[in-house]
C-alpha cells in the first residue's frame, strides 16, 4: 500500500487513473478528503462516474483508517490538515487539483482553498455536509461522555442513526460503515471534533474565490441547512444543491446522484 511520509506520521493514499496508455495528455486530478471516523473507501462508489474523465486521488485523513495516529500532544488544526492535502498532492505529482471534502474534511478543504486563493493549487472546491463555524455545529458535545461511558461501538450505533435515515443503506453497506466507525481511535475522533467546534472560517471565506459547490442534506443533525445557506452566501462563487430528507451521511448514502452532480459541475468548468 502506498504511504506519504510526513513529520507527524504516514498517510495512506490511493490513485485511480484509467487513462489509455497512448493518451499522453495528463488529465485533471480530483483529490478526495473524508471526515471523522471513516476512511478513503467512503468514496469508492464515486469512481464509476469519474474515472473515465478524471484522475482520482483518495487518502485516509490523519488519525483515521490506515493513516498513522498523531503523536501524543499533537495539535489538531485546519492548517495542518490542509498541509496533509498538499503533501498528498506532492507525492502523487499533482500540481493543481479539484478538491472534494465531506464533513470535517470539507472544513479542512475550505480552509485550504482560502489559504491558496485565486491562482493557487486548488482549481475548484466541492464540500458535502460541511460546517464552517463551530458554533453552528450541533450534537457533538455528547460524544465524549458517551464514548467514556459506553465505548466506540455504542457511539457508532448512535452515529449511524445521525448519518443515515432508516432504509437508506442495505445491510452490507450499513455493516461496513458501522464497523469502520467502531474501530476509530477515540483520541483522533475527539481531537478532530474539538478542532471543529473551535473553528470559524467566516473571516476568510471571501478568499475562496474559486468555483465552489456545496452539497447538503436538509436533515443533518450536525450541520443545519441554514448553516449551508450561510456558507454559500459568504462565498464569492458558491452554489448550493440540497438533498431533501437526507442526513449527514450524504457522501455515502447518495453516491450516484452526488457524483453525477460533481461530474456535471466539473465539466461545466472545463467547458468554460
């Protein structure tokens, strides 16, 4: 398995490139960044819609999946997670890229896009189920006492209800996601959660001048639809697509329509 070495531990990544060997034109790249308590495989069902058109890079966010746990005393910051994205871009030979992030990963992507600004390495941005102000995020404070009292399996069971409405996933996909969540290291989850609750990107959102697509479920228990609307209103070139009656697990529960929307967004940018 490929890993990217960083000062705070190795990051797992994977590259999917279906380019024909006789095609010498380097295709544009999409880098995917997931949120807490899952891994890069959350994006697997997005690949069929995208790999005939784009090179796809996915990686496990620091502290989750196959990537290394940070050392003791590690300070979780959005800037640090942005540095991880750039490290993945560097190790995969990607000069500029389209960036897609969900939940906490989406917040890190927003911060990086603001830092890079116009003409930077990020060509476009797509975020799903993403908060931009910690004060808008709901139902995270109870995580620590629940984990301390009952453990990660109980936390994951509750999270499954928050991520997915009843009947949204078949049994196989439900079990996979629940198992991945249950194996999460609590210190990584809670460190990332504390970082999110302390965040406020409102002062820098006017620097996200690249085209930005915001996908939001209307029924997320964590990021209310009003927060998504506020985010788009603050972006110089933002647009919002709402999925009615969808909870926080939109990137996994609605892969087919969401990936089709992303592809259409990117193809419009290419034509423009």
